[in-house]
């Protein structure tokens, strides 16, 4: 029986927690019994004192409690290690022989809140965004090394989001050499991962399945890849027989990486353009340019719920710009990576762009993040990547 501090949840808020949400926000707490230290385990109860679950507390964070279990169990190193083993075992179902980049741990969806672990070829990169999980970092890393046997495991705990948890920013090596970059394979293609300056853990692994899906549509087609970053969609299109590929990004560093990836795969024929994608789409339209396929994979336009209205305007504008470049029969693959942009709102926004252009469209597919980024039922925040594929009918 857990006899530590107790968090009393405001009446009416327990339902969403029992439905699967692992987050208790500051304004959902009625009272706290005891004097927990940030990072401690606590017992969360409803207004009648009935158990909701055990979690980790951080009074410095808006997400004050992150639930670990609905049951009163011993949360110790053995429990944490078992969660890591389950996470890795789940990925084994979906692993492919032509891909050695995989998300091994995806935070709350794997019962390890705030923990992300990505494997890029021989290297594992771990990030921890929750104070209560910082104490278990060596247990998590040790289990990953034992299971995966990587050449190197690095903590990339330099994401500014840690500041919200009152955690220090640092980068350290847990196992093996400290590498600047590494090569990984995705769908048979080679990508260089910048382990120091790359975004997030170094490479986005959530689009692997969507990259493959794009290849069904591009043979002998002209393809525009806006917000290309490291060239994922562009390179997959070129390797699948596209007639011409143009890849656009505002970041010179991103384009340098994309060019290196293109060269590594013998695809020097991709045209890379350093430009603001919004401006570039307008310029292409003014020039009368046309593409058979357009891919939009922008960064998150909504970093909070308050930013949602502005994000809607941004997504509508960028999709209007892409649709103007597509002929009848053309394909648009458009994405949002913001969990503050719900799937239905994103779809409505994109379809409103088609309506404004008086274009009929066919929904080819509604897709999400790859399977190694699982979605936790009751926790919509874990469903962040939405992918809508449309064909222009006229």
C-alpha cells in the first residue's frame, strides 16, 4: 500500500483520467496531502478519496502530475525496466529489414511519461522531459543498451522544453563514443542524422510509412516537397521514379543536410530551393508552374491552444497555395504535426481551401504518424501527426 503524498483531484475531472489521460493539470488539483518534493511519487484520488492512480508530481509544471499506473504497484527500477522491455517488444512487430531508424519509446503512450528514445542505425538518442523520470534515466538507458546493443547511447537533454519542468539542459554520453553524426537506413535509403544540431533527437522518424506511401503515386510525375528539412519526401519520390522533384526549405542548414542525403543515394537530380514556402508557392503560381504531386509537411503552426486560430489561417493559406499548382488529377499530401490542431479541424481547414478555389477533391487517404509512435487511448496529445491525401478532380 502506497503511503506517500496524496493528490486530491477536483470533482468531475477524474473521468478523463480514468478514460486514459495521464495528465493532471495544476487547475485540476483540489488539494495535496503531505509535502512531496518535485519528482516524487504521489497517489491521485478523486473527490471521494477513491484511487485514480500513482504518478509523479512536479509543482513547477502546468502538468503537475503524470500518471504511471492505475493500480497501487511498486514503482521502482524493476517496474521502469519492464516498461522499457514492453516498449521495445512492441516495436519488433513493425520493424523492417530495410529500416534501422525506429522510435523505441514514445513517452506516455509507452507508460513512460516524458521519455523519448530513438534509434538511428548504431546509435540510440534519449530525451527526458519529465522531472520524475529523470531519476530513472540510468535504468532506462541501461535497459535499452541491454536490449538493443547499440554502439552508442546519448542523452540529448538539451531541449528547451525541459526548462518548463525546472530541469537543467545538458548532453551526455551514457554508452560508447560521442558521435557528431551517424548514417541510418529508412525504406532502403540512406540518411545522415546530425546528432548535435539536428531537430529534436536528430531526425524525424514519424513519417516513414507516409514516405513509402508517397512512392505509390510519383512515377513519371513532377513533385513539389515544401518544408523538406532533410529531404525525406523528396528523396523517396526521386527514388520511386519521379520525373522531377523540387524540394523547398527556408533553412540553409536543412538544405545542406538534404543535399548530402541526396548525394548519398545518387539522387543529385533533385532541385533544392532555399525559400519561405508561403512566398515560394505564390511565386510559382505567378509563374504558371504546375506539379503533379505536392507535399506539405510544415513545422507545427500551433504550439498552444491559444495559437489555434492563427494556425488555421496558416494551414489554409499554405494548402491554397499548393492546390493552385495542381492540375486535375493532381495529388496533395498535406500534414500537421501539432496536437493542438485536431484531426477534424485540420480536415475542415484543408477542405475549406478547396472550396474557396471551387475545386472538387477526393479523399485518397487519412493517415497518421508511423506505428512506432503509438497513440494512447484517451490522450489526444499523443496523436499529433495528421496526414490528409487529396486528389484534385477538376
